[in-house]
C-alpha cells in the first residue's frame, strides 16, 4: 500500500443540531426528522437507513411539530406561527400558511389523512382541511386558557385530546366544544409549585387517553367519564414524548434523562382475556433529553438533544433475526461537508451559517510507522465567511487550485475569488449571478479549475466557464426522466472530459463535457448512491450505494469493468455489508491505478484490485501483519480490502499527494461538550 | 389696618409705645399695601411685621421716615415693571427653547425617513396605482406592492413591473414594523417558555463538565475529572511571554558567541 504521512485534523468544530420531531410514514417506510435549526431530513428506512432527501433550515423557523398526511404529504408547524408543506418531488417548500394563533406548539393529522389539527399559543385548536394543492382553514374549536402543547386524534376521528398546562381537554370534533377537562396532578402523590406541563397525549380506540407530563408520570384517563384510571411514575424528570403503535398493543415514551421506555398490553394472567399496560423494557441509548419518539411496526425510533437518531428494532416483531435487527445509531452526516484543495493544502469546512477555510500545517520531521511527528508550522485559520441572510448553506466547494469558493443557499448562489499574496489572502465576490443559478444541490469544480458544474434543484445541470474574475454560462443539461433526488452527487474526470451526475431515480448519467451531450447512463439500482468518483487515467466511474455495494463502470466502454463483474459474482464479505455508515468519499492514487481509497465514518479502506477478493471465511479486518511471520502466511491472508480503523470517527479522508493523506476526525466527546446541559443523575459512589 | 402686636417683655409703658408705633407701622403698611396690589395681604403683612418688631427696638426714639405718595407710587410702578419684564423674558426664553426642540425633532425625523428621491418615486408610483384602483388605501397599496416585489421576478403583473422600475438595483422588503414586532415578541416569549420549563429554575440540570466527569469516576481505574481549557484566557500575557522568550534566546545566543 505504501507509506503515508497523515494529517490528523481535529479542528473542524462540527456540532449537529438536536432532533426536535420525528414522523414515521408506514406506507413508504420513510422517516422525516426535523432538527432545531429548521432542517428537515427524510430517511429511507428500507435503503439501509440512508438520508435521501433534506430541506435546509432557516433561522426564524423553529419547528415544533411534523406530520405526514394522506398521499405522502409532509407538513410542519413551528413557533413562527406558520404551517409549511414540503414538496418532496421538487425539494422545496411549497407554501407556508399563517395560522393566526401565535406560535404553533403541536400538530396532528386526522386518521383519514384529510384534516389537520393545530394547537396554538393562545389556547385555540384550529382545524384545517387538506385540499389537493393547499390547506384551507375550516374552523376553531373552543378556546382554552393556556397553550395547547400536544394533540391526538381518536382513531375514528370523532374526538380529540389536547394536553395543556395542568390539564387535558377532550373535544368533540363535530361541535368543537370541550367535552371533558381533566386536571393533572402537579406531582405524583404530592404538591408542587411548578406547573405540570403535559408534553404528550395519545388517544386509543377504546377511549383511553394516555398522557405524559413534566412530573415524570404516565397517566391513563378514561375519556368517557373524564377520570384518572392509572398513574405510573417512571422518571424523576420530564417525560417528553409518546408514540403508540398502529395495533395499539404497545407504546413508547421518552424521558429527559435519555431513557426510552416501552409499554406493552399484556394479559393479566397467562390465559385470561383481561389485559393491562405494563412497562416492559427500558432503553438507555441517549445521554440528553429524548424529545421525540416514533413507533414503526417493527422498531422504536427516538431522537433528542444529543443529536443521535436511534432506531431499535424490537426482537419480537422482527421476522428474520439477522443483522437487520441490530441497533442503528445515526450520528454523523450522510453527505460530505468538507472539500479540499490539493495544490494549496486547504480545507473548506461547511457549517450551517458560515464557511471556514484552513490551511494544513506542515512538518519537517520524519519517523517510522506509528510515530506522531511534531508540527513545525501550525494549521492556519485563513477565512471565516459568514453567509448573508437567515438561510442555511446547502452545499459548498473549493476549486482544486484554491482560488474559487462557491456555495449556495435556498435562494442565492455565491461565488468568490481568492487571491493569495505571500501569506495573506484576499476575497472578492463575483456579483451578478444569473437568475437560473439560484439554489444548487451540488457544486463541483473541474480539475483545472476552469469550469464550474452546478446541479440545481429543478433537475438541470449547468456548466459555467470561469476565467479570470468572471464567468460565462456554457450549457445547461435539462433534467432527464425520473424524480429528482436531493442526494445529487457530481463527479468529474481529471482530464475534464466526462461528468457523472446521480440525481434522478433513472440511474447515473454520464455527460461528455467537450461535446456537451449525454454519453451514457449507468443502469438504475434500487438503492441510492452515496459516493461517486472517476479514476484519473482509466476513466472508470466508481459508485458506492447505500447497501454498501461498490460498482465500477468504464465510461469509454460503456459497460461494467471485469473487476466489478467478478466482485458482483462473488459478492462482498458479510462484514463489509454489515457496516452501519455509508461511504461518503472515494478517491484515487495518481500513480497506482489499481488502488481505490474509500471511507465511511468508522473505517477507511484501500481496495487493491490486483489482489484476490476475500470470501466469507477469511478475516476481513486484517491487522498489521507482524514482520516475523513468514511470507507464505502473509500471502495467503492478503486480500484486496485493506481496512484500517485507526482514525475514527472520520468525517473526511483524502489523498493530498502521493505520500500524504488527510483525515478529518470528530470525536464524539467534543460534540457532547457543546450540547445543552443534561439532567443530573446521581450515581452511587460519586 | 391697625394691628396690635403682643409685647409680653415690655413694661406698662408698652401700651403707649404700641399706640405710638402703631401709626408709623400702619403708614408703612398702607404704602406697601398700595404697592403690592396683586399679592395676598397676609404675605405682605407678615414681613413688615417681623421687620418692624426688631426695628422698633432700635428706632424707638427716631421719627419715622417720610415718604411722599408720588415717590412711593413711582417705586411701586418700577417694581411692577421689573416684575413684568422678568416674566416676559422668561416666557420668551421658554418659547425659544420649545422652538429649538421642535426643530431638533423635525430634523431627527427627517433623518429617519428615506431620502427624498425614493419617497418621491414611491409616492408617484402609488399615485398612478391609486388612479387605477381608486378604492384602495395608499398604505395598503404600498404594502401590497412591496409584497409583490418580494415575490420575485417571476410574476408577470403590470404592477410589479412598475415597482421594479422604482427599485432598480436594490431588493428590499417593506413590512409593517408593528406586525413584525408582535410576531417576534410572541416567538421570543414562546422560546423563553420552553427554555424555562426545560432548563430554568427547578429543573435538575447538571453541567457538561460534571456529566463527562461522572463516567471517569466510575471507571475501574478512576481517572481525574474532565477540565475544560479556556484558550482565550490571558492572550496578551501569553503573547508577551512568547516575545520575551524570543528576545532572551537571541540575547543568549549573542552573549555565547
């Protein structure tokens, strides 16, 4: 493989925002996740839990509720008082309707999917009718005294339970009047000065209302009589979320201490027909508040302030007990936030509202394998570029020569020119962007930095020629058939002839840049593409998919390469297919055409195409072979996949030149150190 | 007019003295009463009474002053004039002050408003619009136009084109401050509520430092607690120390050689 000097970078101060709401859609097995900065991400749970779409956030948007309605329509409501619908095909926000009730705290879609209920700050519950292209205000229910923090529909659609501060009201949908008002105790068996906030309610079809509140109680109420049936004290802190399964035989609650409890309806004795709700399983996968939970038919999904998305399949619901039934924790982003300029050794970090440009340090020392070399020159923070406006940055890129920076938000596209004089840099913005260059899903510069490729969210692909300080629009490839995906990836060959774009469900399109026409299309695969790159001399396109399959396609020959066919015939090693995190970057060695370097969050791998492939019996993760072992043994155990887990968690890894690698790590403790404070837990002996 | 003053310390001859002095006192009082017509008599009477009490002891033997009516009248008139003049001066001063303040306010208001050119353009544009739809209010019109302007270049209404000619290079959005303030304050109040209920007083929260140290304390090999460094502390001191070290090294090298 060779010897490399590795730049271990830990100054990328990436802190993801906490998860605020989660909504599970049963028909398409998709999960919509909304974060505290306003970003909404859609995960495809059947495609190996891959994030396939996302809507960038906005500073003024503080989403408090998210729900799916009939026909795969996604709605969100927040503290700015507006209900927004997201267009999953065009990847933008369709419209925002002001509910005129102040900040919106909760939202629920009716079981039929045609009506939307919204609970506002002023205590009013508003009913909206979902029309094919918009939502229409229908009427107000009886106004309550304090803010409505949680809502739940009865499965038949006739009644509604609304949780507020210190009480729960049950409304009749037809008349809109409050039928019952159930007062919640402020503390389990006691008195307290602090008001009891009912964070979640759930309405079951037998008329039971389940409420979770800030005193740590889970209470069962009978909605016909408006009385308390049972009360469980499960935590010392708030219980912040509740989700009921569709069959109504189990529900899950999340607490502020990070524990998730599973309640199930079990018969009282083994052969009796009477059933009762019993708290069966506690799960401690979070360290901070669990602000939202969801219950899919086979798994419990939870997310909270500690930014992890945890999906826990329930063993009794899973049919086949294989690796699919393991715990999934999604912490790191599924797309690349870092771009690298190899010539000048610069790294561009993308944050939500600013970009940072760093120059890597250098060292003059040498050492042997495993040594840490002292830096003679520290890494330099060259530029801190803040974006104008409240919108989040979608994508950014720096050109390989280091003189152009481009980034895009939802409404604007920014292009900057950098000048380097000795040790200083100066920045100049290229004004007057053309109108079609508005919001880009992916930006890429060509290897010689003369061309800029922009994939816009309407599906078109633009080629812009850069020269000096100005640009000229060369060509726009119109969208092909198939729906546009948000994980649009671009790859350009190093000679500048070929451009590969994966943005549609029709497969990866390869365009001829010199002749400006479509060259070929790689056949569509049912799992989304997570990373793509074109090899320098052979012009082979290497594609990695979310189910950990890696394909190699030869662009000049318009067919899969022989090596790729061999790999597909034999299949990957089972441990390779069981990796949790998707491959986010692929790169190549300039002098060794048989090597492919790829990485995911917990490992990086160099695939040597000249060595034999491993079968399921061989060891996939080879440690460094000790030198005193005989050559024969080493040759027998050597296989094509050289995997190293030294640097983790990896956000980015690339080859700077023949003997240098750069690895950007983000230790989990550094993220935890910047999160809001957790609940105090008293441990014995401390 | 004759006021009897009680003289407890005096001998029986005091009654005579009182009668004698009553007259000059009354003369003075009369004159003074003639002078100070507008003022309440009690005030006027109080002063000369007190003065005369002490004065009478000394000027017991001397004859009272003789004042002609004319001179007294002249004095009184002068006093009056003086008083009136001071009043007038005060009034004019106040007026001037008020004027200056008004001007200052007008200037400040002017500074706050948009420059005249833009206002002219806006008013002319709105007038033409008003001609088209006479029923609308100007304010509402302005707001609507600005909303159209915000929607972007895609809409093909004639109104929008007019607005585009007004705002050539700039793209701005005009909203009523009253509405925006209300919305912002409500959102801020809502966020404060959430923050208070989750992280406010009464919640059992611990710091990140303690949270990370807890794990260290429970390990089989106990480690020290986590400490956060503040790199921004004492930057100047560190820089000075660095500079001093460099200079000292150079000096050391020189002396060694």
